[in-house]
């Protein structure tokens, strides 16, 4: 039981780290890439300012 909680905790921390890195990468996307994706700089700023624990997929 104790080991399972440790794995769940580790998975959650790993997901938060992943979200933090993805949001940091979003800030570095070029204007041309944003246009290809159909996103605006404002969209990226909104997403990149979210807290690392704010998981849109609630994983």
C-alpha cells in the first residue's frame, strides 16, 4: 500500500514537471509557428502563466 502511494505521488510530480516544461517551451515558439498552429501570442501567454499544478487533463 505504501509503495503504491509513492508511485502515485511520483507520477503526479513528474506530470507537474512536464507541464512546467511544456509551458516554458510555449513561450519560445516563433510567430510563424504560432500562425501555423492557429494560436495568438495572447493564447500562449494565458496558457504559459498557468500554475504547474493546473492540469487541463487532470491527470
